C-alpha cells in the first residue's frame, strides 16, 4: 500500500529519468495503483515519439488497474500527436481516480483533466506541484516563453575569474566538477558557446565519460554564436561527434550591437525542438544573454583558487549602477570535490512579461 503522496514522489523521480531525451516533450512519470492501493504499474516518458508514461504503466498493470488510481506528474494529454490521447486510454482502462501534479500549459495538449471529469472519473490536481514543476522546469518555462530554458554555466575562482592573465583556463575547476558538468550536459538539448571560447579553447562541447573519453549515445546540438563565421574549419566543435550549428549574423540577423541576434538564435532553437540550453561561454556571450534577459538559471562552479588578474567570469551584462544589478536567488549549494557549486534562478522583473505565441507551441509526442 502506498499513499497518493508517496506515489507522486516516486512518479517525480521516475520522470527525471527522461531528462535530456524527451524534447520537445516534457518529462513525465506515472504510477498506477489498484483499487486497494497496491502499485500495479509504473512508467516514464523516455523519448519523443515513444509511449507516454501513462501508456507504459497501463501496459504493465493490465486488468489489475480497474477501479484504481493513476498518479501522474503532468496532466494527461488530450490530443492525438504521434500517439493517442492518454485521457482516453485511462478512461478505457476503467480507472476511478486520477491524481495530477501540474496542469499542462501547452494549449495543443491540455484539457485532459476536463475530459476525465466528463467521463465520471475523480480528478485531483496540485499534489506535490512545486516539486513536480521543478522537475520539469526547463520544459514548462520553454513552453510558457516560446523559447528554450537557458542555464548559464561557468567555472570561476573565488575572485570571480574564468581565465588567468595569460588566458589559460584549463582547468579552473576540479576534476569532480568537470564530471558534474558532463552529467549536466547530458540533460540539455543544446550547448551554446561564443566564437571567442572556440578560438581560445577549441572545446569539443560533447557529453563524455571523462575516465576514458568515450562519447555518450545521445549528444546535445552544439551551437557556436559567430557573427562573421570565424570558427576554424578544423575546430573540434565541427567534428563528427555531435551535430553542430554555427550561427552567423548573415543567417540569424543582427541584434542592436551588430552581432548575432540572440533572440533569433533562441527562436530558431525552439523551432528545432530544443527546450533546454546550456550556455557555456564565455564571459562576453554570457553578458550579452544576461543583458537581453535571456538567462533563466545560473550554475557556477567556484574553485578555492585566487588569480587577482585575468578574465572576469562575466563581461558587460548591461549593468551600470548597483540599483540595476541582476538579482538571483540561490536554489541549491553543494560541495563538488573541493569546489562549491551553486544553482541560482534569475528574479523576474515586473517588465518580464512572457510573450506567448500559441502557434509556436507544439508537442511531437
Ligand atoms: N571558466 C569558464 O567557465 C569559461 C572560460 N572561458 C574563457 O573565456 C575566454 C573567452 O572569452 P570570450 O572571448 O568572452 O568568449 P565568448 O565565448 O563569450 O565569445 C564572444 C564572442 O561571441 C561573438 N558573438 C556573436 N554574437 C554575439 C552577441 N550577440 N553578443 C556577444 N557576443 C557575440 C562575438 O564575436 P563576433 O562578433 O566575431 O561574433 C564575441 O566576441 C577564454 O579565455 C576561455 O578560456 C570560456 C568559457 C567558459
Ligand atoms: N575552464 C573550465 C571550463 N571551461 C568550459 O569547458 C569547455 C571545454 O569543453 P570540452 O572541450 O568539451 O571539455 C571550455 O571551452 C569552456 O566552455 N569548464 C569547467 O567546468 N571547468 C573549467 O575549469
């Protein structure tokens, strides 16, 4: 016997297994309980085009779920995409009750709760909502803003330097932190860097096992923001390890400063199904993203080192006076090896009204 609350906690943990492979879909986890509260099925959405969490769980449960309860992290879909509507499948399976954490903000797929209620099922929403929202934060934010969720990641010394005076920067952070970065890369759809970082470091920007250098099966799209097309022909970002998009101003258009229009980059990525972006540099591009209000979350690896000179972690973020400082809230602080890792979210300014283009919303299913 498990309570619905415990079942939701497990469903949220299951959902997280899909992080990095479900875009443009959300991550979703589901538990099915029999009429007497036994777990008879569980599932998560593993990849876009694959079965939804509810369908995986229903296949496991079979007849045992009749009269039982479905506990699911996101409102069951109500539309036919690449797969049929989950709301109908739950009705057909003879469930009595459906417990949902988060309503589906996607106008194309929402309405599942209403369909279930109309068919006579009990529907409860909001169970562990905050926790489930956090688990799906990239997708939810992306759909609400019609652009990918952007995490700026950087490594810096205690005095906020990302490279030394001679421009060496390998490595600021510890080996443990770099392992952690590869795990983080594995959860996103695209990794973005500026041409400055490509010229300075010749990074590969792939997800690797750092013990032997082997590549993960699923690689995020690599994106180089490069106004004039200065990325060398033999740059490692152009190798065959992962797909790459070198975005020039000729292709994406120019922003007010004459460089690549960053809004256009994000809109282009959203149209390609990218919901989560890791911005990995460098300080100039990060400053431009922040100045344009295009960063949602910051993850910093702070190493117990001092340089006293060298490149600042952030250059020119459009702040001239303390009253205009970009404000964040820490959401997590952890020690990784000898480093400190902080996660912080940007505080919304009153002017940050999400622009919503319903026609840009789609769900591949
Ligand atoms: N420790 C860390 O976490 C990291 C450290 N680094 C270090 O940082 C240094 C490189 O820094 P930096 O040169 O700032 O590199 P960036 O990666 O920030 O690249 C900056 C370049 O991006 C291009 N760009 C295109 N569009 C835009 C736009 N809209 N806004 C801003 N820039 C745009 C510009 O070149 P153009 O006009 O030609 O397009 C610009 O010069 C290296 O020493 C590297 O080792 C880098 C990453 C992470
Ligand atoms: N120097 C530095 C980082 N630098 C970032 O990592 C990139 C190298 O990626 P790759 O070639 O795939 O290993 C580099 O260009 C920059 O974006 N990252 C860190 O976690 N810690 C560090 O100390």
